């Protein structure tokens, strides 16, 4: 019964957001951001802890100003993700624009698949939509299934409606093995906190040793997949530009940990330019090197 009630309310909320104009959407987003930060105090302690553990070296005034922007970013992403249910191809292409798709073209012409690595920067959620309409590659994205099957199905259909193939994270190995008969882009947001710390790759990030997922290190060399990094920059609310850069063309030529460090360096450079656009509500430094 609870799942049914949640599903009904979610569907009603999606319909409301879908028909709401973008300009009005951000008025609502400002209110949601205030609720999350000041009323529900959603992960405020985590955000503060993450900022203090990073080496941004903020004054108390700068920290408070940044926290307000962080929650505005979080609220924008939540509502924009729901708005994607009603966005057409032209709107996605306009609002989530790849500036230099030619970076990936040589790999497609050579019949190569590749990994497109990004982080939880700006609106990463629209990536599964925009990649499918701005590149000739087949697109495969990974997702973590939700317990509510109805909501999970709705989100799945929304992300896949322009042709993107979605695979559950538990099917990652299978997907890399079975989806390379045509040039495929494997989308990976690789800045999550690893569940199994014993498998983590430890690198220097934001001034401290940080545990990263081992996926890039594992799948790129195993399948000889080049890695392209996508920096997602917010131009203005509801409008993003993606800039691609080749991280490595020969992943097997790197020492253990080197690929992850290159990825972390790219990610850090983008975060330092626009720290408010990163998802600071994740417990980024939950683990310590001594945990291994």
C-alpha cells in the first residue's frame, strides 16, 4: 500500500513538473532548496564536513554562501531530472550541448567503443538523453535500480526514450563484454564513494587521500577502451555545456592507479572552477586509507 501511495504522488509530481515552464520551475526550485537546507536540514552536516575536509580554504562567509549555492544546485538537478520526462530532442540538444563532439569521432570511425567518464557535476542526469542525440555511437548507461518498481520503470523509460541502453550496476561486467559489436559509449559517473573499500583506488583529490571506484581501472584496460572525460559546465540555470577531452587512448599502458588519478585531477579542476555545481551531499570522504 505504501509503495502504491508513493507511486501515485510521484506520478502526480512528475506531471506537474512536466507542464511547468522552466522559468517558473526555478522559482519553485529556490523554495525547495530553502526547505532542504533550512527546514529538513538534508545532509547539511555532510556538506559542511565535506567542505571542511577539502582544501578549498573558505572563510566562514564564503562557506555559507557556497552552501546556499550547493542546495540550489541540488534542487535544480532534482527538478530538471523530472522535467526531462517532457523534454523533446530539440530542447535537450539546446540545454545540454556538447561543445566538441569531434573529439570522439575518430574512435567511432575506427569502430572503437569508449568510456565517457564524468562526475556528479551540474546536470549529469540529462547525459543519457543528450548523448543519444548528439553522437553516432550507441549509448549505454549504468543505473542503480530503485526498490519501488513503478518509479524505477518510469525513470528507466524516461532515460531510455531517445535510444540509450540502460544496464543495472550489477550487470556492469556483462555489459562491457556483450555490447561492443558496434561502437558504444559506456557512460560512467565515477566519483561515487565505493561500497567495498578493499577494492577502492586511493588517489590524491581535493587535498587529501580519497577512495575512488575501481571501474575505470578495471574495464578500460581489460577491454582496451579509450577514456574521454566530460566536463559539465552550467552556463545558466537549465543550460549546460559539455566539453570533452581524451583522458587516455591506451589504458593498458598505465600503472595501477594512474588512470584514476588522471580522472580525479580532471574532476578536481572542474570542481575548483565551480564548486557549487558538484554534489557535496555525498559522503565523499567516508573512508580512510587505514580502512583497507
